[in-house]
């Protein structure tokens, strides 16, 4: 039994008396937003959660203050920062960090998608995806939950199910015959497979050590799976999957040709797990409680402190911090023991935390990924940057843009842009190219390889981390840009603003605009760091 040791409450189970009601409401809002693809009208949220409008307003204002959502008109939209909740689970689990590169290498070798999934109650949840770019590929996102019986990894996990697990599965099947509770999969066919089919598949999977999915999710989609066992306990830690389409491989084809290579990769993964050094605990996010207190002071009634404090409890977990005692959670978050305890009780009730081991510890469950992760797991740098560019454009009343270097390296291309409302505003249409040499963004992006001598001294200061270009591209056009760096410190894009010489002097551009542009780039970098920890964020 891997992740199936807790029985989350059914819909009718009432919350324990000590549960923190505002935290339950916040989690409900995050789950609804996630299921809806990351954005919802506030009125829809009201309907979906059954909460009063004033409560929805306060919950979303609190999430916005935490940087987990933003409010745009009458919509609430999840932001990349909310991925830090799922990141806490994935970091604590360690499997993506230890096995992800093997999965990626196998995907390259086979030219097919490869994924890793863990058990989540009577479902499976993806923790890693190495996908191919193809016209025809249905691929799931990290954090997506699938019904076990419609997948290849499902029978491998079910091989370890207890009677209670089977009972729960039968109850769910009877209550939800069309799989409406699984927003990532198409509705089950009207003549779905009988329960006995899955019982047989689980028995076969146990005997053979692999399993197939022959178009159980959707016509054309096939998969073959092999369990990756924890060398310490011998239990299934996760399942590795190769996914294809019947236009390339039939299910029996997958078994005959790709299964042997999947097995070889899994053998290597198990060796990696055996040889992995003990997890090094990262720094704990101490001091969070102080921050929430300050926000309460500032925002008053609109800020629900118990929600903010409760959510920080999830971020106490991480690499080398997979199992924490109440004392450790309180210490990491700066919360009073009683506050941390009530948050943990609430999370246990919600199925997000499970008590484990004789040491009185708690750990996160895969359900933490249902708090915002899937809709954001395929985000791009332009999407991350756009709200920040819009906020900047509104503050300084100038056009703002994100740009990358084109393949040749002598041009830049805008990948996101927000135009200022001026008669004379700079065109920052996405896709527009400009010579790198005479744009501030271009100077920033080429600073790495151009020799200092060839740049005009008056306008380029790459060492200072920004570039200023004065009327070189076009008369009257002044631009300032700063680099955007990824987690590894590589410059991957530039954020820039452009203004007209009549509006600001060269000195004013540097004095007034540069700090604003730099602050915007810092926000983009911070989102990128969170989003790219366990997912690949496309740069354009
Ligand atoms: C996937 O990774 O997309 C996948 C894995 C196993 C399945 C179906 C899809 O059975």
C-alpha cells in the first residue's frame, strides 16, 4: 500500500471541531479554480463553492495578497506562485528530481512521451511528464488525476490494494459512472468495462510486473507501464509509462517493442534510488507568520489571516523535510503550536496531509497537486510576464515588452507586449522583430557574447545589468531594458520599455524608468523560478 493509507472523508463526512473553517474555504476556492483551468468569474466561484459573495471576495483578496491569485475585473486567476504548494509536495517526494532525467532520456530514445505517476486513493496522479511535440498527442499535465481503471499504472497500484481500497473504488464507480469527478479525462463510455475487468487486470499486473492501457481513456491512446520500486521498502514508489498513439504503435506493439526498453530504464531508475544520497533539507521558510500579521494590519477585514497562515503550513514541507512533527511545522512557519496543529487537523480532514509513522510525523499527499498545479504546469514565459508588463505599463504610461533573441542572434523578437495609450506609442506587437544591435533588449541579450568595444559607450552598460538606447533605432525613440534570468542564472529574455524623447530626457529614462523595469523583471524571475522548478517553461 503506497499512498493509499488514508481514507479521505466522503462528501458527507463532517469536519472535526478543531478544523479551521476559513482554511477549508480557501482550499475549496483553490480546488474550484484548478478544476476550471485556472480562472473563474467571482460569481461562478460563489455558485461552485456555495460560499457567500463576501466570503469569496475575502478569500480571493487573501489569495491575491499571498501572490497565489490575481483579480482582474470580475475574474480570479491563479498565478504561477501557487505552484509553490505543489512544489512542496514534489520536492518532499524527491522522485521527480531523482528520476526525471531518466524519464526524459527514455522519451528522447523512444521518441514517445514518458511519464511518472503515483497512486492517489483509487486514482493515479502524474508527477512528471516528458512529452513530445506532435500534432496528435493527448498528454496529461503534472498533477492531473485519472481513474485507476482507465490507465496502465492503475492495475499495478491496485495489485497492492486492501479490501477497503477495493470497496472505496466500487463505491466511487457506482456513484460516478461517467467519471465526472475526473476533469482531466473524457467522460466514460456508456458501455464502460465491468468492474471485473479491472480486478482481472490488477491480478495480471501483479503476476507480470507490467500493464497496458489499450485505449481506455480515449480512442487511439495506448500506454505501457512498469512499477518503480523503492529499494528500501520494496513497495511501488511510482510507475513509469510510455504513451503512444495507435497510428504509431498498437498496444501489443508497445509490449513487444518498447516494454523491454522501458524495463531497462526502470532498472536504472531503481539503481538511482538505491544510490541516491540522503535528502539535504533546504532552508525552511521561517518567519511567514510575521508576514501574515503585517498583511492583516494593512488590509484589515479583507485579509483572512487564518487562511494565509494555514497555507504557509504546506510550504514547511520540501526536500529533506518530507516528514515533519508538529513542533517542526511550528518552527518552520513561525506559527504557534496550537495554530499549526489546527491547520494540520484541517489538512488531514481534507486529505492533503497524512499522519505517518510512529514518530508522530505528518507528510503531504499527492492531492496537494490539486491546489493549482495542473493549469499552470504548461505555462510559458510570455504568459508569466504579461500581467507584470501590464502593471508596469499602467504605472509608467509607456509601452512595455518581453523580448528574446532570434536564432541567428542578430535580431530580437517581442514575445509579449503591452502598448501604452499614447498617440505616439511604440509598437510592441508580439512577433515583431528588430535589430538587436540598436535596441536596449538586444543589447541586454547579446551582452554575454559581444565584446564590450563594439557597443556604443554612451548607451550600453551590460555590467550594470541594463541597457539604454538613445535614438539609435529611430529618431525620438529611447528604450531601457534589463535581463530576465532563469533558475540557473542564464539570461533567457529581456524586459524593456520604450518612450519618446519628447516625454523623457535620457537622464529621466535611467533615473525613473530603470528601477521600475528592474522591479518588473524581478517579479517575472521570481514567478519563473517557482514555475520552472518541476516543469519546463517554454520561453516563447
Ligand atoms: C500519460 O502519461 O499520458 C498516460 C500514462 C498512462 C496511461 C495513459 C496516459 O494509461
